[in-house]
C-alpha cells in the first residue's frame, strides 16, 4: 500500500494567484452551496450539526498574569464542516482575533484553513484564509441581492467601510447591473480612504459616491442597505435604523447587527435568512434572548418567534426562494431584511475552488506529512 501523504501549502499571495478574488465565480459557488445546505448534504459542528463553531473566550479578570483578558473581538475559534454536493470536502477554519491587532498593522482576525480528504481525514491543503473568508462573506450578500433586490436597483448604502463593506459592495456590483450610486457611512479617515480607493479600483460601475455624515443619510433613498459594523455589547446600543428612513422596496442586507423597532420587523418586512438551521443552533447555544450575544439579525427573528410575535413560516430560507419553494420579492414595494450569519461550509466551498485552481496552475508549496506513519 502507498501510505505516503503530502499536502499543499498556500500563502496569501498564492491564493490571490489562484483566483480567490474572483467575486463573480464566488457568488456562483455560494449559490450552489446554499442549495446543497437546503438539501441537507452537509455537517457542521455540534450535536445539531449546525453550529457556527467552537469558541474560546477569556475571563474579564484572569487569575493568571499571562492569560489574555476579555476584550472586544478577543477570542479563538474553530469552524469545522463537511460539505457534500459538488464539493465533497471536509475541513476547518481556525483563527485568533484581537481588535488591538489593528494598531500593529494586522487584521483584527488572522485566519488559516485546512482542507481534508472526507474519507481518510488526510490533509489536502493548508492555506491562508483571510481572503477566502472575506470574499465568501461578501458573496453571500451578493446571492441575496441577485434574488431579493429590485431589478432596477441603482443606489447602495454601506454602513461600515471595512473589509465586509468592501467585499459586499463588490458582490452587489456583480449581482446588480444597474448599481451606479454609492452612499457610505464610516467613522475613521483611514478606513474610509481605503474603502474609496477599493471602490475606484474594483467597482468602476459605481459612478457617484457620497460620504455620509449620518446613518440616516446613508439609508434614505438606498435600494440596497448593508450594515457591516462591529456592534456594541448591549442590544440597546446597537446602531438604530428608523423605518421612516428605509425606502419602499429596499433590501437591507445584514452581515452584522443593527436595531429596528419590533413593529417594523413584524409588520413591514419580509424576513429572509441564509440558513434557518444555523439560527436554530444559535438559539440552543445562546438561549433567549439570543440577539444580543450572537449579533446577527436572524437571531432577532428567532427571539421574536420565541416571544410569539412571529411564526416559523415568517422566516424564509434564501435557498427556498432560489429553488422556487417560496416567493421572494413579490413587488417593488417589498422591504426585505436579509440575515447573513457566516458558516464554515462557505469557507470549505470557496477554499476547495481556490485549492483546485492552485493544483491546476502549479501554485503553492508541496509539503510532506510522512512516507510511512510511525504508529499505524
């Protein structure tokens, strides 16, 4: 028997060469992935097989001087998954996160990903995952815009000009041919300058850009609204969006948190999620009220369901719209709130494509694991 095992190491420059920034293809891959999830051909962590992952956080007052102290985005997280369908791959994204990294010129989170043979568990690739994660995160809003935004959508409002804001905008431009106007609200000059430079280079379809002083200004008149800011600890302090600001027919796409009046969500909006079972799992792991802890709007939906204010059928899976099981946008006045939770199956799906591209193009460094295992 041939027991030799080797795997491919891919650095960030390698995955760029292998096409990680191809947003058009990433949207296609994410759409197929959502359909595979809808069919049930996947497994994520936890007894419910739908957990976002396993997280290590730190105490507010550590007993040991060398132990990290709890702070914003101070955590380690493992996100394992298996995805069937066209993918047939297992793997895991692993990362550490610390908002203080930005002072050192580093990303808040530093991510790596392993892809594994689904049968033997043997490693196939170890790769840098920041860009894989960033582009798959943006592509899920792109799939949502493809099916939920008005066909003649022209104006997009971005609240938070960070990495998610960049890749979400790139995906909206890919999905919506008529988008030509951008309104953006941020807090710091550095992030805004970087965002505007990205728009010029990556989104030439955008012809008019307005830097907004307030969230209200960014929201009013926008056909697509995307919130990508880091939320405070308490729900009462989440960024508030008044329903009077939201244009009839708007798609509100939410990879991060914001605060709305319950009446608006219950009576004036269609509620759509990327994968309902993910929010069920969060509701188990973070019992009601979940939204403050999870900080993804789909958990607000399950909180409202817990309170008896909405029913399960009021929360629609995007894949059910894609496959025609449910109606999505029914008219140009529908306001749709779309929740984007982020799942490891997304990393596996896009990571596999990047890995395959790298194999075809001879990109990366092949590393040995063993010729013969010492203790088989």
